[in-house]
């Protein structure tokens, strides 16, 4: 939002330079001329910053984004000071039409900065106050300058009061817009979380698992590595669920999820497909032994006792493993073959891990044929 409003920045900068240049030549005022030149340079710098940010975009790190935001803040506050300077200087002349135009620039700037930068209240409020407070003070001082025109003092005092009131209302608008933006982004984030994460455990669901699998396949293809799909089923979970109730079962599933995440690497993905079925997507696998080692660690980790509401509970885990590319190259096929290997693990004594064999893959291909 900060870097997407090039047209308003360009438009206000052009009007500022045009107005200030006209008045500088009309009254031969070098100060207003200097303000016009500074506004032109600053506008060009702000536009360049916005264009440069487009080449970096969201690929920048958090620290880099903070630097870009600081540049934006400096440009905005700098332009606010130039606006204030133009008004303070213009109000040393008794030219009501001139004052009307220069004060209008402050109103335009205030409206733009509130609508564009309310997501960053500090930048918004600082630049708004830098532009309006000196202008309000200059209007108040000019109101009491010696002049014989009818209602001169009253009209300039009213204009100062009007600008002050609009500034206060703008500050309230900043607070409202900021809260609305936070609420919007929070809701958007929550909806994205619900769409791609399991509601009970917070793990990835099938949708996010599919996305992570596509990324893992692309990465593995570039580096000549494999991907392993571990299909995990909990042994003894149904008995606990039946005996202790669903709340205890839910707590157990949450603890299982935490142990799985603590066992795998950061680049691997843990997903819950439903019930007591989990999947671990292991990336960067050079040989089958690495997948087997991870499966054994998972079994050992999940077989340790669980404390649920003061009661120790015991379960174990059976795992079926399917390796890409031997068992297939798409996720659904790998899950199906890992599930077949899981069936062998559960019927072979539980708390075991089996790979999807080449014979099983060949057998399925013949069945399809």
C-alpha cells in the first residue's frame, strides 16, 4: 500500500512545483523558489524509491523491508515539511488567493496521507502534523496582522480553526482505518490458516501438503534428490478414545503433533489427514536409509508415554514409506502406496516401518493394465 500510490505522489509534486514556481517568479522570492526546487527533487526521489521497491518487492527480508519503509517515511515527512514551509512563507504576504491555493495543498496532502499510510500510523501522524501544525500557526499569526479588509482577522482565524479541526478528525480517521486494516488482515490470515491447516492440531492439511509436495518435487529435481512420504497411523489410539473420551483423544493428537514437528527438520512437512492418520513429507533424501532412520525416530518418539489429565497413556505408531520416484511422482499415488506399506506394518506387529516395495508397485501397474 505504501509503495503503490505513484500517481498521487507525482500529481501533488507537480502541482506543488508549479504553484511555488509561479509565486517565486511573481514576487521574486528566492525562498519559495528554493522550496519549488526541493519539492521537484524530493518528488523525483520518492518516485524512484517506489519504482526501485517494485523490483525488490516481497522478496526482501524483514530488515530490508524496514529500510524501505524508513525511506518512504523520510520522503513523506520531507514533503510535509516543504508544504509547511511554503505556507509559512506564503502567509508573510497578504495575498488571500495565494493562501487559498497553498492551504488547499495541505488539505490534499492530508487526505492522501491518511488514505495511503494509515496502515503505518507513526508515519501518517508524523507527516500530517508536520504539514498542518506550522500552517495552522502561520494562519493564526497572519489573522492578527494589521490589515484594513473587512473580517480579515475573523476569516483567517476561522481558517486556522478549520484546519485544526480537520487535523483532529484526520487523526481519528487514522485510528479507525488502522484498526480496520488490522482486523481485515487478521481475518484474512485466519481464513488462510483454516483453509490450509488442521483445526485441531494446527498442522498442514491435505491442501497445504499438496502445495509443499509440489515445491519439494521441484527442489528435488534440481538437486537430484528424492522425496519420501511417511504415512503414519497410531496404534492403540481407538482404545484410548473409546475408554477416556474424545477430549482426551484430542489432547493426545495435539501432543502427537507436537512430537512429530519436533522430530522432523524445518524443511520437512507434517500433515494430518484426519483421525489418527498423519503424513510426514521428507525432502532432500539421498538414499532410502535416511527415510528409514527418520521413521525409526518417529516411532521411538511417539511410543513414549503421554500424560493426559494426570493419566499416563501409551500408544505406538506404524509407518508406511513411499519413495519418489520409485513409487510414483504424484502425491496421491505416493500416499496410496505408502498406505499399502502401512498396512504391512500394522499386520506385521505394529510399531514398525515398511517401504513400498518394487513388487507392490509392479503389481499395481499390472492391475491397472
